[in-house]
C-alpha cells in the first residue's frame, strides 16, 4: 500500500471555511441571514421594533413593516438605506428595497 502524501501547506481554518461556503449552496443561505442582521444593525431598535420580516431574494430585500407611516418615511430614503446595508455587508448584495 502506498501512503498518500499530505499537503504540507497550512491554511487558517477561516480561509478553508470561506472556500467551502463559497463553493456550495451555503453562501446563499448565509447571505440571507447576513442581510437580515445588517437591517437590524443599520436601522436600529426603533425601526426594528416595527419590522416583522426581512427576506433577501436574489438582489431584492423585502422588508415587512407594521407601521404605514414608517414605511412611507423610509421610502423617501431607499437609495441611502441600500447603500448603508451594502456597506454593512461588505459587498454589493442589495440592488432594490421593497417595503411592505
């Protein structure tokens, strides 16, 4: 029996996990979770208390709000909210924001 040669190069576990996540379907699921967390971080507790659902589908972020007044106020600053969310995420992941 021949022994297999081991790769003597060592890589940090974080790099290996990033490679594994990026190569599979896990990346899409993590993007959805990260988008929801970014909404909570960027918008703060005042807006989050009126938020019932945050869903990322492709490049559109759907946000369900319980206050029609808040929905109207946020609609005026959609482009700024999108920019802040993408900065929080560290990449261009959201192109459109739909407030429901």
